[in-house]
C-alpha cells in the first residue's frame, strides 16, 4: 500500500521517513509525491495534522501521514505551541523563531518545556488513525549543535543528555515526540504488514489476478471517538479486500450499513465504494484479521498475530465505548485482546458480557450471506442487538 508523507518540509519528511523505515514501513519518495499547500489554521496539533493528511491523501489518491508538532514552554503558558513554525511572524524561519524564544525566556530560571506531536493517517476510504507523542526537556540559554531543525539546538533532552541538534536521526527518533507518536500509530495498524506468510502469499496471488484490488491490510473505519466498536471477522475477497474499507462492497455490508442508517448511526444506507460520502456517527468498524484469508477462514496463528492491533485499538478507545462482536471468531478475538481465557465468556447471539475495564461486549451472529439467507440471522434480530449496543454506549 502506498504511503505519502503529508509535509512540504524536506527535513521533516526525511526524519519521518527514517523513523518509519526503522519500523519497517516504506514511504513514497518526495519526487513521486504530489505536494499540496495546506493552511495550518487549526487550533490544535490534531486539527492541523488531519488537514494535511486528508489534503495529501486526496491529491495522491493513497494513504497519507500528516504530522503537526510544536514546542510548549511551561513559563510561556504553552507557547509557542501550534504557532511554533511562525512564532516570530508569518515569514519566520528556524533562526528567527529561536531568537524570539530566547528573548521571551530571558531571565526565566524555570526552563521546562516539551515537544508534542500528533500524527494522523488518512486513507482514501475515509478511514483515520491518530496517535500522539511527547518528550520533556528544557530550553538552553544558547543554541548547541549543528543538526536537526526547528528548536532542536535549544531543546535539551534529559534522556539523551544533549540537545536534539547534537543527536543523530536515530538517536532523536528513539526518544522524540515524533518517534513516540509514530510507534503508537504502528501499534494500531501496520500499513505494510506481511507477518503471516500464508496470507501474504495469498494476497500476492489475488493481486496478480485483480490488479486494481486493495490486497493489503484494511484499516478500521468510522468515528474517531466512537461509543461503539464493531468487530468483524476479516476482509472479504470482493468487499474490503477490493475497496480497502471494512464491509464495503460485499454482501455482509448490505445489512450492516442499512441497519446503521436505520438507527441514525450513518448518513447513508449503502457502502459500495471507498470514495463515497459515507460517514458513521459514534460507531467504528474493524476486523479481527486485517487481511483477506483463503476461504474467509483465518488460522488461529493469524488471529493471534493480528490480535496485537485489536488490543491497541481497544486501548485507545475513548470512554464510554462498548464493543459488538460479529460472530464467535470476533468474540474470541476480543477476549484474547483482554488476555481472557476463551471459556471465560460464552458467545451467544444477543448476549452481553462485562469486560475487565468496565466496557460491555455484545454478541451477534455475523451478518454474512450464509447467516442471513438461512435465516439464522434476520434483520429484526440484528437491529435489536445493534440498537442495544448503541444505546449502551
């Protein structure tokens, strides 16, 4: 899957690419990237990171990683913060920003500060992943070091015992706000994951037969701050594996998205392609296994390999947010993510289980073609469970 870095700053692009490289993630070279000018007028790092990621994703028609970061000084009430790049004015550069910072800090003995970073991964299908990182330090009274950029020559990192401008790229990445944010992001979803040899080989074969298909791990879709996380089985051959978005373009998605719409949890009743205007309200959808398994049947080792992503997805959920498992495999995957024995909570359609962190796990039969056509799962049965789960959240 292609990934562009949503930045017009060559030094920042190089740093992000280097960090992602250590994490096994490849990025599109700058020479192959369509650059976009983005007005960074957001009131937070998160807002600016999202704006950049969405703009670059749209322009490049692929996944894009947006980043916004800044220096926050305790005695300056968090300034320069989101205005870090233009602290000395609209035409500011690194040198003038550093001069102003030293002027503002003159005579101040408490020089505690921290760098904060928000990274935002946006996909063409409207999916979003967000992570944040922070590193503490202090502001020196004069610049020290020839490397880095921004405020690096003035920022003394206690953990490294030197300024960021004295650190190598990898040294800085190991402790920096940006490095920590990117590490957290990759823990939620690995865009280039090839950990399961059987799935990797199968996807390579499917890609050869269907060149236009997504044929890669499928990220979660929906509200960034959901009250309900729906956990499915895996990507379907001509659904998520084709479109790159969960339950989009396959039979199982017909009942799921129609029901979400009927309950006021989405803005439209169908999900046929990743470039439509579908938006979910208070709901997020993910899968136990991010890739397409042969015959829609993942092996236990593959479920375990992918479970680390589900665990992290659950950990970063806002509260309150409950879970709805579509089928026993999804139910068991949730238990694994919580470190529970599979015999602890028994799967049953309509069952409700209290999880260790206070969330509730709701169970439903999967909305698959087989279950609906055999009437094992009817529309009324499904809407009843989904209504209960949505109300609880």
